[in-house]
């Protein structure tokens, strides 16, 4: 399972991602793709994000069951706290 969250990106990028994922809410994409496709879509999103930001959460074989990637400026940040991913919300 892959969840991709985009903030302040071009509408065209969002349109391209709907070929691979469902978009239940603006900028939030959910789907199931192979690791190779996931990595290629991540690169595409980061390259076309401009001044926006991207965050990807995907299934993994670790304690929490998922990994997190973040790129650019997002409204929330991910902190690795002794191997656990936590969300930091700025004040």
C-alpha cells in the first residue's frame, strides 16, 4: 500500500498520478504499485513539485510496518525518534 501526499503542486502532476492511484481527497493519493513503479512515481513527483512538497508512506517490513519519505516544504515534518517515525506539527 502506498499513500502519497502532495502540497502546493501543479494540477498537471496530480492528473498524472491519478493514472496510478485513487485521489480520495485533493492531493492525497492511495494505491498499490510495485516498488519500482513507486520509486519512479516518487522521482516524478519530486521533480515536478516545484515550490511544493511531497510525502510518501509505504508498506515495509519494520516495527511500524511502513516507511516515510519527505521532500520539499510540507506543513508537517517526519522525525525519526529511535527508529520510530513521528509527525511534528509546527506551532
